[in-house]
C-alpha cells in the first residue's frame, strides 16, 4: 500500500469530472448556493419581508399586467400547483426580479419597490460576479432590461451593459442551439420537449430585448436573427414571441442598412439608393402589418409595429432639404409620430402604466419629432392646434409612467415641457420657423447623427443642455411639485413665430444647424460622450434636491 501512487490535484479533478459525466451529474440548484443568496427565501430578501398574501397578489399583478408585454416565463409553473416557490427554484434572482417588477405598481404596500431596489441590485451583481450556472438568469436580466430599476441618473443606468451580459450568457448556455444543450455543458443533460421549447422561447426573448435596448438607446444592435430564418423548432415558439420577432427583425434590418454611417461629412450617402431602400422597407412594413392583423394582432403588438414604423420614418431627419422627396419624407415621419403618440395616449391605464422602457423611449422620440416639425417651416403643412394638443397629452402620459419621484420618465417629461416653452416666441427659442417662407430650409438638420433613429432625441436634448443647462439648476428644484405646463391653446406664447436674431445667444432662429460649436462637443463632455445614453445632457441639470439623498431619490 505504501508504494501505491497517489493522485495529484489535477488527476483527482479529472477523475471526478469523468465520474460526474458517467453518472449524469447535474449542477446544484441555485437555492443550494448560500454564497449567492445569503439568508434569502421566497418571502425574504435582505431586510425586506413580504407576506404570503402580498406575494400572491404581486404574482397576479405580474402575469396580468407585465407578462403580456414580455411572455418570457411560463405561468403554468405556478398556476398548476399554486406553488409560490416555482420561480425561486429556477433561480432566486428570477423570483425576486418578478416580484420587484410587479412592485412598481403595488398599492397595497407603497414603497415596496424602493425597499427592494438596493437588495435586488446587490443580488444581481453578486449573481453575475459568480458566473451563474443556469440560463434562467437570462430571463431575470430580460425583465430588468425591459423594466429597469428606477434611476435619476442615466450615467448610472446599467441597461445596455446588462443587455450585453444577457446576450453573452445566453450563448454560453447554448440557447442559440436549443436542442443541443449538451454541446455547451460539462455534464450530461437530458432534454425533454418542454425544455427545448423553453430554451427556444428564452433565446427569442433575449434577442427581442437586446434589439429593444439597442434601438431605444440609439446603439448598434446586439441581436442575431439568422436563427429566426433558418433555425430548427421555430414552430414551438410562443405565438406572441413569434410576432415580436418579426417586428424586431425588421427593425434590425432597417438599423443595419438605413442608419449606418449617416454622418454625411464622413461618408457621402447615395440619396437615390437610400430613398429606394426606405420605400422598399415601407412596403415590407405594410405587408408585415397585414400578416400581424391576419393573425389576430393584439393591441400591444400593434404598438410595437407603430414603433417600427417610427424607427424607419425617423430617417427623414437625415435627408437633405434639397432632396425632391424631402417634404414627403417629413410628412411620413409626422404621420408615424402622431400615430405612435395617439396609440399610447389613448391606452387605458390598465395597459399604459405597465409599458416597458423601450415604449417610453419611442414616445420620447415621437414627441421630439412633433416638437421639431410644429416649430419649423413644415408647420404650414399640418394642423398645428391638433399637434399641440397631442404633444401636451404626450408629456402628461410620460409623467404617468413615473414610478418614483425624480426618476427618468419624470425628468425627461419635464425636459420635453421646457423644450416646448422655449421653442416658440420666447427669447430662448430652440427651433427656428419662418412664416414668410414655407419652403424647406436646414432648420431640421441634426447635429447628433450617430444615434440611429434616436438621434433626433439626443440632438434636441444636447441643444437644450448647451443653451439652457449652462444656467444650472435654477427653477428646476420645484419641477416635481410644480411641473411645467404645456398649453394647448392655439394662440399662446408657444405659437410658432418668424425666426429672429437673439443677441444674447448669438444665433439666429434658435436651433439652426450651425449653433453648436463642434469644439465644445468634446471639450464639454469628453471623448466618451457618445457612449453615454443621456448623462451628458441631463446629469447635474435636473437634480431635484428637495427629495433627499445625493441622487435625488433619497438613497
């Protein structure tokens, strides 16, 4: 015995791995990992405890109000046995993310979302730091990207980063090959039919959410859609996800073709070819609408279809005023924007209050579109009073989407209201108009051109920041208690007037394309400004300190 060789650490580890493979060893369930979730149960997260009655109600709210927008989890897991730990057993992060999402609108315990925010954030980053071993974490990340935890500072919002982590983890788990999970695992995996279906639906959700995040932030798309054309088992996908995949795949195609290298001073775009491409995609979108309607499209699916139409038509702001079809393109983007806004403001509160962040971002883009067009030469081609009323309703709708004082929906709604007030006849007009001449001019040209369709939003906010934000936070401390009112009368101070020269600003007509100093771009915000969604425009200018805490949220 004394002469028998002993296995070294490497050999022992290899032997254990081989034994695991031969016995079909499976990873420990996530609930068996105390290092990830110390002291956490289905009803307790850190120092927050929820009664069983409230927990049941929260799951009801989630499946009634949030699940239709993103059906990534199966309600059958809980309804079949009425077990509250069904999703906790998949992964604690998924369970508590669903609870926190439902807590956004939970009247029985006001403030629950605030209580859960910090411990859930801790659980999220602890889970990711230890490389989660189950793909159900991707479901939690999809929910967090769709309904992010409330934040008052865009530079601190991690949605884009989480979307990237979610997508990479999904491929690490082999979700892009749902029936071949064994190829991506150290251990034997015996897949049932329902497992393949769930992996496929999760992969579809990951692509949908990744596309939404990229589009809503004006960033290059992360999603991959070749699998949707050539993949196996597509007939097993949920109908709702299948419809969403069609819309998001269309948006991805538009982004990669129409919104690639739009900065004309870097690459000269073939305008004729681009115009033909837009017409082709418009016809494709019409066919997609017919397909969705013939398949019984829901109200939610039609909203995403309108967002896709707006995404396509926002390319009009990259056109040159000398193009023959310039006015036609502006008319199309006006129709797309008003259609999107009308669909949202007319939603019943049972649907409106639960829309994801992506819908909110597209509403902002549509609102800015309306603002620019109503305060430009194009105003003579539309019904201005109707447009003004729609814009006012849109600002009020954005304020309703707020789930916490001084969060981003509330702040951005205030910016929209202030942009409207400074776009008319005041001394700080933002958008130039000419009543004397209604022919196209360059007043609608964008300075920010690298943020895809959302360039129109970032352009407007950057200009607002350049001219209004430099005065600091004066008059903004009371903006939450006394929000800026957007009048709807047709003869108010906001009625577009002829452009005049403002000697205090040193520009003519407010937001002419040349009013932004290109040297101030990098000087004011640094070379990384274009990678930050909105912090270069908002941070430090809308800090409502009367709500307590350094970040204005009371932390």
